[in-house]
C-alpha cells in the first residue's frame, strides 16, 4: 500500500495533471502498474526510483511517446490521449532530458525559438521582434551570454538555460526535468536550483526526476517514489529523511545486502589470469574522484551505479577519449596514458560506446565496411600497403557475422537497415576483428530486444572464456548477476563497494547505490 499525504501549501490548488491507474506493459513485463500521481502548477514534485522503476515510462506517456495500456491521463480534469510531444506542448507540458535536444549548428536564439510561430512583418520573419520576446525570457532565467552565440560553444549549464528558455517561450505550465544535474558542476547546479525556485514562484510546475536524494529533499514540495512499476510512496517533503527515501526505493528486505561482507574485495576472480588493466586513484573533476581497481584476463568486471556516477567518464579516460587530471592507468603492467582513441586501439583496447548509432557506426555504409572500421589496414590485399579490398572486407565481415550470428540482408546492405540488436553486434564485431586484449562495453544491452540481449550475453561469456578482459558499464542491474565475476558500484565519482559471486544481486547493488551516497559529499 502506497503512503500518501497532502502538502498544506498546495492542497488547495487543483492538479494541472492527474494520472489515474496508468498501466503499460511490454509482453508479460509491466513497466507501470496502476500508477496514480498528480502534478500541480507552482510546485516542485520530486520523482525517484531505481533504474527500471517506471519513471521514464511515465515521462514518455506524459509526452505522448508511448500509449498506455490502461488508466488515463487528465489535464485540467479532462482525459486526454496525447499523440506526441507537439500536442503535449500545446497543453503546456515541456520536457528537458539529460541529453539536451538542441541543434548545435544553431545559435541560442534559433534554438530557443525553434518550432515556434515567429513574429512576422510583410510576410517575413521579424527577427527583431522575435529577439525581444526571447530576451525577456533570457532575462527571466538569468542568461548572461549573447543569444547569437553558437550553441556548440556554450557550456552544458548554458545549454540547460537555453532549453529552459525554449520551454518558457512555449508558455510551459509544467516542465519535466530528467536528471538535470548529472553533467553540471556544484556551482552550475546551485544556479539551476535558484532558477527552479524562481519558476515555482512564477507558478510553473516542475516534475524533478533525480537519483540524487539531497537534491530531492532540498527542492521538492512533494516526493513520489516508484518501485517495480508501482507507486511505493507519496509524501510531502516536510519530515522526509534520506533513510525514508532509501527504504521507499529499495524496500525493507535489505537488512544485510551490501554489508561489509558482501562488499569485501575479491581475491582472484574466475579466470585467474594476470592483471590486464590497473587504475590507481584516477581523477577528472567531480565526475571521477579517485577510482582504483584491477581487471584480469578472462574476467567480466562491471561498473554499476546511477546516472552521473562517473562510469562512462572513467572508461572514456581508459580509451583516450578524455585525459585524466590525476592518477595512473597501467595496461599489462606498463604505464598507459593514451592521447587518443587511436593510441588505445593500437595498444589492444576497444570501446563499444553507449550511443552506437552516433558513435559506433557509419549508418550509410554497408555492414561489411562497418564491421571492418576498426581494422581497415587488415583489408589490404598486399601486406604493408594502404589499400582496401572489398573482397577481403566481405570475407572478414562474413566471418564475424557467422561468429556473432548477425542477421542482415547482405554484407553490402546499409547497416541502418539492421535491427538495433544486430547493429550492436556489428559494433562489437568491429572490435573483435581487431583481436583486443581489453574490451569495454558501455550499456551493451540498451535499446535491444530480449533475444538480442541474450545473444550479447553469450558473446560476452565466450570472450570471457577465451581470456579477453571485459569491462562492462550497465544501468540494467538485472543483467549483472550471473554475467559478471565482480561488480564495482560507483557513487558520485567514487567506488562505493564491491560485490562478487553470489553477493551480486539487484538488491545489494541498489543498497550500495543509495546508502553510500551520503558518505560522498
């Protein structure tokens, strides 16, 4: 039974949005099960829950990106079936995701007004009048840079301001903010918090979704917790504590999960080979603050944690995409500081990135070409000469397709014709053709179906058995037990605990994610 209470500051204000009995399932799995929640103007409503608890599904339903299988969404008392973000926007809803949806080639003014009807004069856009409207919004939220500044030159915090300005230009009555501080510094986050308070005072509602419990407690008027697709708690902020939020997120069954015994460092994991990768006190800003661990041959080691924990930032330094500000990396016993991904690849390191379509593939090229992108030098028909042989590329592409069971209409077909799971296998295959000693997989199961996920797990186990060291970053806690030899849980840029063998459970990982957060200010 969900706890519920009214906030005396807002109880006399009718809900702008009411969600009643919302249901959404995918096959036999429920993403939302009978969820009730109401959102009010002039209120910050905190929404928390573990990965997979149903928060994103609720947001997508409010945006009209998914259609519920049951229940209803009411806006100002009227049931509405939202067809997409455009219609949601017409009703006063605006959505700001962690991956900010801006056009980097446009300037700030163009992004703020993108998609809006513009003031016109003699049948042409009156940019002077449009700029005046945008400047009023910019002043409201404290934008200090020129609106003709190219968006690509702006900091992450300033891009957030552009996105908030975009919402206010649309006269948003409710703004959904999803993990807004994940990429912000402490100073930038404080600036955002003040803007949120100002918006609340101006009557704008905020649905604030975050894993950072201190922010939830600081900003929210009410807090709702989701667990396993259901509402576990709803309560006013007054009287709530971090401990109460943790219990609502993970439940009451974690009396021993994540204990000192469960989090004790492993000795020699399955595989038992030599150390391939060693990190010592690796640091980069607030994102990575003193990370140390070893990874051995034939071992699958996972970095688990919540959004903004520093996992992707850690692996990007190992791959040479970013440079550390302190600490050391050793690869097979030698100091390793790649100045670029090309240097890392040459040393036997491979990275399957989180965004496969943007960073791992060239979508217009063929399956064969994409499969050979990591080792084009090996397609030359004459050793030592920089030549490319389509026949050699096809032969290598066919071999990796058979090995990984990649389904495609033909090796010369464009890779964007493949399913998400098969595209992911092409990215993995691209690096396996390079015979890596260390394979880093960042969110390998994201956006793939159950069958493809099972196939990717099979590939990981085969690599494990062949002696390849695998470093896995995953937000899908359910896939880690049984797949990994060890799991390191990161919290706010640090290692909060280590789990191995039977101690690797969903509940133990969640316990470390949340209960250790208070130890790392």
